[in-house]
């Protein structure tokens, strides 16, 4: 099979499209981010966040840690990743 | 003698010193400070995590028998304060909430109007609402009607350590309000706390002055003693002040007369 410059071009376009399909854009802590499609649990794990003190607000609803695997993130979702800190 | 306890939101406090978790040089000062001060209620704040760093496990430093008082700092409107309060409760911090709505970043003056709006909403949702306000008697009455569990007037700007500069106005609140008055912000030294308690304040909230001391545990104890002294003096009912001297010893029967 011969790789002409044109076929390489189309392969690149094809793979890029697949990556585009797998990625979604959501808002995390006020900033838009491209993330892999998946659950809250997946995102937390990909970002290597410390889970024990993490509070997740998903589209204005608190999602408890045991339900993180149940929520699949969708394009345009708004996520707040929060924690308690020192304050007066 | 009956124990002098302060009741707020169905909870009884033996200590009238409330504390905060901000500004400690190291978090492990917090449990030591709580031991020294015997404070039974402490504030925490809610923030976005630092995605690059680790999450702060502030709650790990607070013993379970200490009541958490999450604040709504960072909120600029009533709606934002309500949102923070709901998150804090859902996250397991209990029913207590200190409403703090601030837009003025130089003096950190609370927005009394937005604070009242937030109090009205949250009290209906069974929160124990402690609004942080400028001492305004008319507003305090409205807060009471709205269901505030206590009123928290500021002594002077947050973190300023300037003491009770709003003394006369706080005095009015203490006289008229039916709910407890907790003097919050600006209390810089134990004598300020004692002064508030002598005036008849039900409690004080101190963060900066304790947290930024070289030894927060010992400063916590110093504040605890000052609060107790001020409270005892208030209950004992102090004598009258006068412009001229009133001799403490009899003016008759001098040896030389």
C-alpha cells in the first residue's frame, strides 16, 4: 500500500476527527477545558486530584463521592471542584 | 449557680469565644489553639481547589465535637452566599452558616442589604444563620424577623486588630436584640474581647489576632480568659462611673483630726 501525501493527509484528518469525537468541552472552575469523555470519577482520576476532601458541584448539584462513577460528563457541563480552606 | 451557657441554633456553648481557621502559619496549630482557647465553634471557608496542587484538608484539623461555622466569604451577592451555604451543608458541614457578603475589597465592609436577603432565604431552609454585618439596629431587627440565630456586628475592619470602634452602635444591638450578639472582626487583643463581653456581648469571634500570634495556642488561652473575665464582670454588674473621685476609705476618724 502506497502512502501518497494525500492519503497521509486523510489519515491525519481521520485520527484527529476520532480524537475530537472523544473529547468534550466543559467548564471547570470557571474555565473551559477539553476533556476526555467519561465520568466524574474518571476526570478526578485523570487529573490526579486528592479525593478525600474534594467537593464536586455538577451543574449546580453536589455529587457525593460514591456517585461520581454514575455521572457521565456531557458537552457544556459546568463543574466546580471545591474544598474547605482556612477562613475567618 | 446555674451554668452560664450560650444557646444558638439549639446548640449549647460553654465557651463564648468562637474562633477561625484562617491565617495560621501551619495548620497543626489549629487543634492546639482549640485546646488552648477551649473554643467550641470555628469558621471555615469554601474555595475552588488549586488544580495543580493538593486539596487542603482543613477539616482534619478540627476535632469532631467542635461546631463548624462555614462562612460565605467570596460571595458578592445574596444568591452567591445562598449557593455557598447549600454546598457547605450538602458537603457535611452541618446547619450553621456565617453569612458574609462583601464587595468592598479595601475595608471588607459587609453588604447589609444582600446579607438580609440571604438570611431570609437560608433561615427558611432551616439553616442556623449568623449574619456578619455593620452594626445597624434597624437592620438587626429585620434580621431577627427573618430568622437569624444571632447577629454578628463588626468591631472594626476584618484583620485590622483595631478593636471595638463601633462600640456605641454595638451597644444598641446588645440592648435591643433578642438573639445573641456576637462581636466579630477587628478584635485584636484580649482586652478588646473583654471589653466586648463587659458591654454585654454574648460572644466574640476572633481569628486573626489568635492565628497570627507567635504562639496561637497560648494566645487562644489568653483570649479565653479575657472572654470569661469580661463575661463575669458583665454578670456581676459593674459599679457606676463618675467624673470626680469617690473615696474608697471613710473620710472620718482620721488620726490627725
